[in-house]
């Protein structure tokens, strides 16, 4: 989901509570805060010497230990107000992919993609996912789907391939 779509989604559901599902059935606690909004520029070189450039909007969530047991989630209205305030201070790249940065004692800190959303009564639930790493230079490096599958199948512990 890009930044424009994310902000539009929040604006369409300002009357709802905003929940984040970071793994199936696992929700960020009611005590979360938006602690940082990052406007990131990635200028990369891949393993095949290809260059790439893109922007990301990363929204960091943090669970406040002082608010454990809080009964209500942040409203979508409040989250949107925070993002709009940030946008006045530092302009968004509206085509930039949005990622949610989150971690707790049971889940390593990660930058999660918004895979989907669900409306459930008075809640907007954002479904987050981890995207696995990938080789962007498969063709240059001679990696095909068949080669990758064969390597994975033959890469048993002790086989010497890894």
C-alpha cells in the first residue's frame, strides 16, 4: 500500500479504532503510540550490479509500558491527525510504500508491509506481513525458479551447500 492509499483509507474510516495485526491473530497492544514517521530514500546496488532507487514511509509503533491494560485503541482520527501534522512539517512522497515498524518481547522488530485490511464493527484492522528477502538480479546471476527450488530441496543440514 502506498502513502496516498494509506492516508485515504484512514480518512474514510475516521470513526473507527485503528488496530494492527502483526501476525495472524496477534494484535499490537491497545497501549501503542505512533512514535516516529520516517521518510526514507533507498539508493541501492544489488548483487548483479544493478542500481535501484525508491522512497518509503515508515510509521513506527511502540507499546507504552505505563499504559498496559488500556481499554481502547487509538482512533483512526487521531492517527490521521498525527500523520497530517507530520506531513505539514515534512512532505510525504505519496507514491512511497508504507511500512509499519514494530516489535515487542515476543516479536522481533521488523518493517512490515500492509497486506490487507478488514473492517470489523467499529474497527479498522490493518493486516501486516513480512516480505521475505529476494534476489533482484536472478537473470544476471543465472537463478531460475527451477534452480532455486532444486537448491532449496538439496540444501539439507550437513549437505555442504550452505
